[in-house]
C-alpha cells in the first residue's frame, strides 16, 4: 500500500469539522462512544444520542463516508472509524456584570473534530486477564468477642 497526503493509506479517508461551538471535553465524550465502531452502527448511535454535539459528529462522519465513496471508491458497508479526535481552537471571552461594579468572565469555547475511516474489519481488543489479586481471599479485621 502506498501512503498519501497526511500519512493516510489507500484504504483510509478523513474529514474535518472546524469551529464547532462546544467545548472539546463535551465533544470528546461523544467521540469516545463511536471510536472503533462500524460506520452504520456509529450513525445509529449518534442519531439517537441525547447530546447536543452528536449532530456535529454525525455530520463529520457522513462527510468522511461521502469522501470515501467519491474519492477512493470504497464501499460504505466496509468502513469503520479508525480514529476520531477533537482539539481546542479559539475561546470567545465575554463579561457578565456582577454586583458592586465587578465583572465575571464568561468563556465560550470552540473545537475542531477529525475523523479517519478505514475500509476492512475493525481490530478487536483482547480482553485483559483477571488480576491475581482477585483470586486472593479478602482479609477482615473483625475482632471476636467473648460472651
């Protein structure tokens, strides 16, 4: 496989969404719910999510799918979300007048979102083995009382 611009392989495609009016922490929570999932399942999750920024993530995923179909001629059924991340961008600063002539600062953050899709099967993470500490008996500090 040859690499292309932005170090993407031939079976990968990407989409950006810039200046989303939500903090990167809130956007990251929604991004974590769809990371590593097939595109069809991710779209279902985002459509029925109660988070306000889920529509922005859905729009970006749909854009990445359209890029894959049009530019790389990849089938939408074989795509999964390889990587998805968000980052900070600008913060609008406003003030709210408060008592006795003081003012409090209000920050209105913006975020960027990047989605990378890949054709093929998602890689399953292996389950971690149980820790050895779980097999040990639990000590109790109960004192025996004499009657």
